[in-house]
C-alpha cells in the first residue's frame, strides 16, 4: 500500500484489506501446500521470529473487513462499491509479469475485494517499469518480495528513513 495516499493512511483500511484477502488461497495456489501464510516479514526458522502469541493472524474474515471499512467511513453505495467523500474505493495494482504469485493473487483479490465493495484493477507491466513508477511514488499498491540475511534488520524496509521504504510506512 502507498501509505502516502489518504485512503491507505487509516490503519483500519489496511487491516480490512488484509482480513478481506484470502491469502491462504493464494499461497496454496502458488506453493501447492508447501508454504504457509506469513503474518510477519520473517522466517519461522530465524532467531528473530516472534512468539506466535504476539502475532495477529489476520485470518480471512470478510465480515470483520467490512466492519473496519464501515468504521473508517467507507460506505457502500447503490452500485455496491464503497465511497468516502465522493471517492470510489478503487485499488490500482502494479502487477509484474510474468509472475506466478500475481497470477494467483489477482483473481482472488478481484473477487474478495469486490465482495467488500472495492474495485481492484491490475495493471500488468514489466518489472523495471514498476520500479520506475515506485521510485516516482506513482503507485497505489504492488507486490514484491525480498530476502533477509542471517542478521535480519528490517530498518531499510520499515523505518521512516529506510532506503527501501518505498511505501512510505512510518
């Protein structure tokens, strides 16, 4: 999510989008039961992996997602889509192609988010074109993965001044 955009600045919206996406269906489609959903950006085999009791699982729950969106002021209109201050809730998703994760993710996101009243529009493009848009802060949402080293330090990714914090998380 581009945290610099007003619609993604409300934590309830970000939580709703996580609760409202069947991430397990995506993981199962890509990895055929050989992987599981991660709720923290860390491997379970790392010393830095937190105690399971400290992790919010964000299990797929459309009703909870709808409640959070309602609380955040995104109300369902006559056409079935959500609006706030006259703006329709649409997500433009930068989708690198070819990418097996995006191939599984996009249809699930389109379906799940439509059930929430959100239009999800995938914009397939080449990886370097996505990087160019990200560097110009010309994006709403994208999917990317990265690897962590033996001494995992997510400073560059999640700190406000991190060199890889392209999403504006603070």
